[in-house]
C-alpha cells in the first residue's frame, strides 16, 4: 500500500477580503503555470483543466492552509518555485496560484 503524501500551502486570510473559505475546494491545474481553486465545480475550468482534485482547507491562525496532493505539488515544483497567489475581485473565493 502506497503512503499518501500531502503538501500544504499557506495563504493569508486577508487575501479573500473577509470571505471565509469552505473546508473543501476544487483545484484545477489549468496549464503548466497556473492552478485555480474554486468553492464549487466550474464547468469551463473542467473542460480546460489538465487535472481536477478536491482539496481540504483549514483555518489556522489568520491563515488558510490548503492541502495540495503530492503529484500536483511536485509537478509544479512548488517547494522550489516562487509562486504568486491572487484572488478575483468579483469572486474572492476563487484563488489563482501562478508559478
């Protein structure tokens, strides 16, 4: 049996402009440079995405901890890459991670 490995990304709560994130979100690997997290399934992203995964979100001391599956975390080399976390002003619960 293979051990499940998870990696975490921490995001400041202020980024969502006071809107609380749910405990489960949908992660879409849109291309080789962008990940998008949404609160509910998004048909447009599903059609374009390389990968779709459900991820867990925890609230921890004014930060959101997003648990990213190891295969995605490693593919994007998030441990060694600089990345930018952004949100849409129209949809403050849609998070974009640009590598």
